[in-house]
C-alpha cells in the first residue's frame, strides 16, 4: 500500500523539522516536500502533487491564498490548516478557500496523524475547540431560502463575491484596485445591509445569496 504523501507549508524551520521527523515514523505517511511561504507552497504542490498539505494560515504570502491556488491547480490534493490562529477571519477564510481541515498547533501529534488519515480518506476535520463556534454560525442561518436579497450596488456585490472566495481585505483591495480603507468601508456597509455582526456571518450570507 502506497503511503499518504504530505507537504508541510510553514515558515518556522524548527516546527517543520520536528513534525517531519514525527510523521515519517508512521509507515503509512511520507513527507515529500516542505515550503516556507505561499508561493513556494503553490510551486511545490504543483510539482509533487501531495495527497495532503499541512498549511500554516499566517505564513508569508498567506496560507488562505496558497490554499485557494493549490486547490485550483491540484484539485486532488487536500489541505489541512495547522495554525496558532483561532481568529474568525482565518477560520472562515480557510473554509471558504476550500480547506478540508482546520487544526490548532496545540493539537497532539496523534491528533494531527488522525486528521491526515481522515482527510486523505475524503473526510473533513475541525479542531474540537472551534466546533461550537461553527455550529453557532450554522444555527444562526435562516432555514428558508432568501427570496428578496438586499439591494447591493455592483461594487458591493463584487466585494461580497471575493469575501465568499476567502480573500483577505488586502487581497480584495489589490484585486479591485481599491485602497484598504475603502474596502473596509464597504465591508462595514455590507454588514449593515445584510444585518450581520462579523466577517464570518457576512461570508455565510454571501453564500446564501448565491455569490
């Protein structure tokens, strides 16, 4: 039986070295490559086509951006975010980008190994400490479909689409050639129009509206 191939994408060398050593002790796991930033992660993922990528959210270049691009170019690869960040923007941005798992770095090595095997088998994994928050978001969704979406101007709709794709404020500003304060202004206005409290709920509303 061929091992599950893995790429580690993290800018902390000691963390990568320790994790490589522990993962390679498992007979069914094999770390085939390591990346230090988002661009290197994309290039190495395309070259090696690993079964699973362990991706840091806040490494140089952005783990969410790298996840989105890797999954676009390598749809057979699956991505687990392994990070210290439990912030809503990072969590929901990763989910919107297509990540198949989200673990915090205080997870045990046994939990990481189980997550890799589950995700490689087509399942999804979420850090237990984050599950109540995600369930609370889902519980807040209306059960009936939206029949009369709020009136949004073209710029607002475009920003909402990019939010639903998991782009950060900085990425949205670059994509639309807007200033960062302008993007933040639009997002505040969108929250008001859609009646939501935070970015995560805004992304959920965008998906409900088919964006």
